[in-house]
C-alpha cells in the first residue's frame, strides 16, 4: 500500500511543479528563441526568394474590335506566344534559319507590306474622293429626283387608268396634260443632272473603287505567299529546344482577357428591345494582359515584346478577319514594366516562417524540460520529493 502511494506521489505533477521546472531557464529560452528566429527568418527569406514572381499588367484599347470571339481564343490558345519571339516581319533571327528560306520569307514580307500600303492608300483616296465629289449630296439629290419622278408618274397612271367614262371630263384631261408636262420637266432635269453631274462623278468613283478592289486582291494573295514563306522559314527555328521552352514559359505566364465594362446583368437579355447593342462591343474594346513569371529576365523579355508587337499583331489580325483598314490598338499603360510582384509576400513569408520556427523551438525545449523532470526525477534539482 505504501509503495502505491509513493508511486502516485512520484507521477503527480502540479502547475507549481511545472513552474519550478523552468526556474533559472528564462535566459536559455530567450537565447533559443533568438537563434530560432534568425534561422527561421533565413529559411523564410530563402523560401520566398526561390518563389519570387516578376511581371506586370498591360491594358490595350481596341477600335474597332474583331467583331467576334476568335481573337481571344487565338490569344489564349497560344497562337500569339510564338509571335512574341519574332521580329517586325514575323521572322526568327536570320542565323537560326535556312538562308534561302529566310530570304524568300523576307522578300514575301516586303511584298506583303507594299500591297498593304497600296490597299490603305487606295481606301484613303476613295474616301477623299467621295468628300471632294460630294457623293453623299449627289446620291441624295439623285434619289430625290427619282422619287419625285415616280410620284408624278404614279399620279399620271392613276388618271390614265380611269375606267368610268363619267370621270373622263375636261378637268380630268387637263390634269393629265399637266401631269405629263410635269413628268417631262422632271425627266429633263433628271437627265441633265445625271449626264452633267451624277454619271461623271460615278465614273470617277468607279475607277477609284476598282483601284481599291485590285489592291485588296493583290494584298490577299501577297498575304498568302507571305504566310507560306514565313512558316517555312520558322520551321527550323521552331524545333530548337530553348525556343520550345521559352514558348512554354510564355504560354503559362501570360494571361489575356477582355476588360468587361458591363457585367452579364447589365447586358440583359439579348431579346430585350431596351438593350444597348453596343455594350457587347464595348466589352471587347479593352484587353488586359497579365504577366507573372519566376525569372526576371524572362519577364522583361516578355513585357518588352508585348509592348512592341501586340499592336502590330492586333492590327493585322483584325484587318484580316473584319476587313477594317484603320485599327487602333493603344497601350493605355505605357509605363508598365516588369517588376517584383510579390515583394509584400517576401517580407510576410520571412516573418511568418520566423515566428513559426521560434514557437516550435520554444515548445520543443519546454517539452524536453518537462519530459526530463518526469522521466529522470533523480537528476532534477530543486524538486520536492514526498516520502512516507
């Protein structure tokens, strides 16, 4: 019985006993906390440095848009990633290509640019000509003359088609005569206007329009030739390991999305007569590009390439798929550059890891002190023993 009582006294620990276990050990606990804090801080900094992210956000305004959803699909599917690594002609560095294929692609690119410039010049000439000739006014005046002629002709036919003899009196015949005279007068004025003003302007405009059509057709075939030649020149470069790796990095680190000015609720039902038909187009008028990559050099290369090539790519893409010749793709974040994105996370990570390591170290030491006093009571000093 005495042995059992003695055993219970040995294993029963009060709060006062635990407090006495740590007498004289506060300096040691503080020292452990300081050392653990330094180690934890270093671990946190190293961990944060290895997970640093560089990048930026770019915003572009488009006018007009592509008129559909294919542009965003092409950008997100990686169709633009390769283009970021090419020059202004859409070609890789000359030394990475077959010389003959590169030269053929370069010549095709120059021919394409020339036909594109001619197409734009022809379009601008046509617009200028329309203004100089006053085609809008001529079309309106000619249309008005035709309307008046048809109105009087209709009245004349109505009087001539009268079937009842009782309606055909002197007044009726006089009205027919007046309408015939009016119709002759309108015909004479219309013929004079058509011969002296409308037809000459139409002939001049037709010549200008034919020039535009020929330029557009030449540009179309030049683009096909360029695309074929450029693809052949890029084939050898595209197979390089470093190129594949960089394109993979771009695919994973660059995100594209429309900057929605109106949410789905504001757009409303497509069948509602009160909906603004321009809202959907406005939702595709701004593109946000986010870049986030671990390597600073890669981030700087991607951001620089985006600034240089994105407007050109969009200009050619929208022209090809919508037919628009004047496309604005304006960078509304011109001062954006590759920066460290998670600088706050670096500090936060270091502090968090520091605190965690300190807490774990102090808890481990305290647990060891308590365990040692319980497991090896004879080695503990100052511990009160109860004997019976």
